[in-house]
C-alpha cells in the first residue's frame, strides 16, 4: 500500500526557529504526507509551563484539529511534548486518533522496562514538567533530565532564534542521554521534546540504548493502519 495513502496533521506552536529533518514540524520528516498548521496564539512559553493550556489557546487547538480532520488527515499530533493535558479535550472533538505527546508511550514502556530507573525522559525543561503532563500515567521510577538552561536547543527554542548549530545540539543531546545512563543506568529514553528527534540516530549509535519519540509513535500508528 502506498505511503501517500496516509496523512498526518501536525498542530505546531507559534514558532519560527529551525526545524531540521527529523523534527515533527518539518514536512519532509515522514515518508508520507504531513500537513503542518501553525497556531496563532500558543507559543513555547505557553506550553512549557506548570499551568494547563485553556481558554482561547485550547479553543484554537481544537479548531485547527478539526481543520486537519477536514483535510483528510488520518492522525493528528502536536509539535510539543508538554501538550499532554489537552489530550482528552482535543480527542473528544475529533473522530480521528489524536496523539498529544510522546509521553503516551510511558505505560507500554513501563511494562517492558519494568525495573526502577530503566526509563529516562529527556525533556526541554525538567523544572516545568509535572505529573499532569503525563496524561495521568504512573511516573514512579522514571528518571527525568532536562535541557535547561545552557544548551543550544534550549536557547534557540526559548528565544525563537532563526539559527541553530545542529552539531552542537547533537553533541549536547547525546551528553544529556549519556548522563542518564552513567548516573542512573537507564535502558531506554523517551524524548519528550519533539525538537530532539533530529538527533536520535546519533544518540542511539553513541549510547546503544533504545530511544523513543513522537515520530516513532506516529509511524507506529501509520504502519498499523496502512502497513
């Protein structure tokens, strides 16, 4: 079955920073059609927060999700792993599957990586990540590491800069994952932040552990439906 028979819709935060190949906001990341729609209201600062997105910002997300469904998308997702709290509300308003965050992988991974500290999460900002971002799933025994605050990706994304040193970003992401392995013995890592995905192949090669992200989760669903 042709890959083009599947279309994913991506609800992207209002950002302008570079999105290299592998980033879910880059339409060329997938081997199938991807429709990316940028929000007018919600920014990185709105999403990377201890608070839950609500009101007009949430209303716009639902509106964009409905637009993507109307365009024929088979699956809808987002560009930010902190959007787990909108999962149920957006899903209630569309008929196609909605995947808000890579953190939805956690229940499955906790079944197959069951020892304490087996699972690490690399997040954009560990200081803002709260239990409600995990969509109600148990986070006991999970180790969290953040990019804050002296990394290339953290600075570029926080300031919405137009230039990105991809080599430095790759090195720093690999260093953060290596730290999780060295200090806690993690056996797999979930990339909360979708902007980490361009570097997952390098991390896998350098560390030898399993790395999971939102791109994997979307591809998993595509293969289940159209493979």
